[in-house]
């Protein structure tokens, strides 16, 4: 199963794409013989618990899950399996939160928080680790990011190799045509946020480019 684990809709303040536009574009990609089974909406500094995309997802035959991308003092973190209890424990709008506290809280509530685009210059985990910061709870990072500049995915790749981290893939789409640029290949079917967390914890996945999914 190929899922894009990092995307933003108009619910994020810097995206111009609606969820239905993403769903329509995935139909275009499928006609071009690419395989995109679904995506996770990781809106900035929030979790849209009140929004339900299940009808649209069923209409287009695409899995649509929800997560978050949170700002921390050590870069951006993707959060999967967000629960109401986690949103009460952590202020999702706090851009100065300690990422280590976030990771611990996520585990406590059955969720998973991991570094987004760790190779991004200036705000990625690589820079903070080079400054001497330690992140003992990190086991998975975003290895492929569709919005990265030249050299940034390479830095993430080197980080994974040097630290023995597992890696996911996500488009970081903010525009309709960017959805699915990078994905994560799973060995099992995933239909809920809880199943996504379980699949990530299993370690049975790998990051891929859209081109790798061509039938």
C-alpha cells in the first residue's frame, strides 16, 4: 500500500489545495499508471478533529487519514494517531515546545511523533544534532520529502544511514499537483490512523518516489 504521509490542505495557512482537488489529481495519476492509495493530512500546528473526509474518500476510492505537523524548538515533527487526550496534553500551537516532550506524550497516548524533513537547512534535525542535541527516542524520520531542495533529502538519507533510522516518504504537498510526489510503501493495508501507527511501529515500510509505483 502506497501512502503519502505528509500533505497540507487549505486548512493549513500556507496551502492552496482542497482535499477534493487532491483526490481528483490522484485519479489523474492513476490513469498515468501510478499507484497512490491514500494520503495523510498533516495540517500545521493543529488537528482537525471536527473534519470528516470519509464520504469524499469513499467516493474517489482513496484512503484519507489525518495527522499533524507541529513546530518545535528542534524543527518540525509529524504526528500520527492523534487523540483527543494528546491534544489536551500538548498545546499544538506552541512553536517553542520541546520535541522530546512531544515524542514522549505521543507515545503515552498511543500516537507517534517523528521528525519531518530532517535534512532541511536551518530547521532540520540534522542541524540540531550537529549542535550537540540528542534525541534518543527518534527511530523513524522523514527520509524523502517532496518539497526538499537539492541536498536536503541527501542529508536525511545520510542521517538514516549513520543513526540506523528507518525512513518514510511524504510529498509535503501544498499544491494539488504535488500530492504523491514521495510516498511510503507498506506491506499491509491501512484504513485508520491507529493502523498507520501500528504499521510504522512494525518497521515494515520504506520510502519511495512516485515513479517507483508505476504499474
